[in-house]
C-alpha cells in the first residue's frame, strides 16, 4: 500500500470532531466477538497505524480472519479489496487448483435448492467461475506472466466459488484487465440480475478500455449500451460491509484526536472513516467497476467520436448514452444521480442536430428529457448537501435512491428525422437581422476576470476591458447566455439558426472550446463556425482542443485583390477563409485566377446582402456571406 502523506493524515484526523456525535452514540448491542464480521472489521481497522497514520501490511491483518473462517466469502472478498492476497506463486497456484476442483463438483447447496430455476442459475454462474479459474490457472502456469500473483482476482474468484450470489465479487472480477475473465464475470452478473442494466454498461466499459489506443469507438460498445437500456433497472451491487462488531479507538492517539482515545466506534463511524481514508488515498472506489468516472469517460468518448460517423450512426451513438443517463438518474447511487452534466451535453447535441434538420417535435422531446435530468440532479445534490458528517455513510445513497424513485418518469429517447439539409448559401449577420436559417454573428471578448463575453453589435469594445459584471451592465452577454438565447429562439420560433463566433483576442481558446463542448457543438456538421483573425490562435485551438472539431475560419484582410501568395500563407488547419467580396472578384465581376485555382472555400464579407448574394452565386467556392463588419489583422 502507498504511504499516507502528513497532509492527508491531518485531513483524516480532522474528520474526528465531525464524527463525534456518531462516536458518542456508538452501537452497544451484544455482538459475537468471534464472528466473521468482527474479524473482518478488526483486520481492516488494524491496517491503520494511528500513531504514524500509515497503513500496515494487510496480509497479516487478514490471516486470523481467514484461518477462523476459511469458507467465508465475505472474508475472502475483503482480502481482495484491501490487497491482502498472497504473493506466493506456489500458494496461489495451489489455491486456484483447489478452487477449480471445487467448481468441477456439483455444489451441495445447489442440490438442496427447492427452486429449479434458482438451481439452474447457480449451476450456470458456477460455470462462469470455472471459466475464470481455468484462465487464472493458465496464467499461473506461464512463468513469463507474473501478474497472477499481484492480482486480487484469485480472492474474488474464491469468494464467488464460496457464494455465487455475491454480486459485488462478480463486479470486481469485471475490472480484470483480462477480457476473458471480465466477460465471464459480467455474464454471470447479468444472469443473476437479468433486470439490471449495469452489467451491460460494464461490458461497454471493458470493450472501450481494452481497445487499441486511437481506434474509433467499436459499435460493440454501443450494442452493449443498447442491450442494457432495454433492462428496467440500474442497481450497483452492495458490498458485504461488516455490521455486527465492536471496536474502539486505540488508547493512544495523536494529540489532535486524543479525546477519542479508547472510545467505542459505531459501525457508521467505522465505515465513514475507512471510506474517507482508504477510498480516497488508495483509489478503492465505491463497489463496482462501473464507476461514475468510467461512465463519464464513456460519454465523452461517444461525444468525441460519434460526429465522425454518418449522421444516422451519430444519432444512434448519442441516443444510446442518453438511455444510460436515464437509467443512472433512477439508480441506487448518489454519484450516478449526479451525472447530469455528462448526459446534458449529449442531449444538447441531439437537440442541435434535430433543429438543424427541422425536426422540432423531437427537439422539444429531447429538451424535456434534458430538463428532467437536470432537475433530478439538483434534488439529489440538495439532499447530499443537507446530510451531516457522522451519519450512516450509506444514507446518501439511500436518500438519493428515494429521490430518484419519487421523480421517476418514463421516456423514450426520440430518434431524428433527416428530412432537410441546410441551404447552400450561409448568411451571417447580427442576431436581430439573422433570418430563419441564418447564422448569428457573435463578436467575442475576454473580460478582465476571464469570462468569454459577446459584444453587442452597436458597441465598441471598452479600453481597458472591465470585468464581466461591468460588461453585463453595458448589455454584454456571456457566451453561454448568448448560445442559450439562440437555442431558445430556434425552438420557440421553429427556426434553424447557427452560431458564428468571431475571435480577435488571444487566450480565449480554452473557455470558448469548453463552452462549445458543453453546448453540444463538437463536429464539422454542427451549426457552429469559429472565425479567427489570428492564424496562431486558430492553430492553437485546433491543436490543444481536438475534442471540439467544429469548422474554423481564418479572417483575411488583403490589400486589394487576393492572390496565390496570400492564400498560401493561410493556415492549412482552416476550413474556410473569410475575405471582403471586393478582394475575391475583379472590378468587372469576374472571378480572380487565385480563386479558380484554389481548393479553399470562402465566406465573403460586405455591407449589402443582395449584392453579396448575387456575386456569391457566380463563385462556386463561396459558401456564405457576412453582412457585417468584421475585425481584421
């Protein structure tokens, strides 16, 4: 185990006063002092040296419990969780062989089961355990493969061989880096809990985790999510925490916690302290391989990759994760209920796509789902903030489960009708003048307190630039507010406006990329274009924020007609070039040779929309017109 640093030790000790109420209300009921619960609790408690605030060797701590209860799945499970497994190759190989032999024989408990369905289920899950045991034995025989003696897999395998219904151990086996072991464990988990979506989400995570780095997201990941979405529930397996035990603080404690020396520790306080110490310091997560972080990462991977597929597949991938999100806000874990942000940005991207296709009915339905997800998250976290330290650590999950159940709604995630495409000519103008299918031009600036703001069309930028509050008083909006206005207008007025972000300052990249990502603008097909006056800023945006792959444009300010040399100086990262109409045509209206020979696509700027549109029709490489003045360099 890693050492606990002094700073962390102080933070841990600081928990004591917060838990004092729990200590004074310690459970005084009679316990079986030699019970498995007692010995497991003692073993875990003894790992911490309260004098040095460093963990002791867990192996020795668990030996007593293992000798006293060799057939206890709970003891074996916690040995695996706290790294108290043997590092002796001969011993672990023998242990796996004995487990394999045990699994090959019909379990006595199987034959005594009155329910034939349950009997068949137990036999089936034992067969999955045998697959895992075979795999571990194969690895143990391979002298070049030493990871078998470093892995807790053998402990979790032994736990499920002793108690096949211990779902938490199957979920732990699903964490294995060995795909064969992980999939066998997931199949066993799914068979025992056929109504639970979580095993299928675990399968998706394993598929993504074991793929080659840089490979696109495998459709098998989406298929696993879709299969899970068909299940009615989403439940994290409960860990077999000890509950029937009596413990006290050591008689000698650091000065900061001396008042607790020798005092009893309730099961609630014990678990709170163990979770706060080990779960944070040693990355022992909350009971399953399907962690909140892993699911957020999966949602991000889908958002990063799906827009590179066909529009139909793009929507399919996004819808699959929305289904996951709806399951998570009706689960038994507070952290799952708090995952609204990951689902919200995917919902917003689906809304953007629906609006862009003119499918406003389904855009409305997606917005309804988004509001529901956000509302449930808010209620879950309100309850979490109201909880007090020292209470039952499982309370947060229980209360969150009640809240999610009370707010349960059934939604069918809508598909999107691909019935329309954008007009061939894009028209960019200020918000008040943008038409039904126009693009709203937003001139961005960075406030003194580093907020990305949108400058009103009728104002010059103040010098110096004040903070966001002062700019708001002048009529500026934050970029998020401005995007929300366009989104609301699109749905309310049944229009398909896009956004055209103009950047004439450095250091806007990170905040702007984050806002686009949050609002679901991530791909080349999305109705968002970012135009830069500076080549370096454009290339920085492309290089450092590849997860936002919207179209980017470089704004040019040629002195006279645009020529080959000026075009060659443009960043190769630019998807579009923005230049005055007068620099793209000869005085007689003929197309310049530089445009005829260039593969670049252009946006023409000018003051008269009708003149721009008429001229643009003559030039195939012009994709849009800007009816406004733009900053140039």
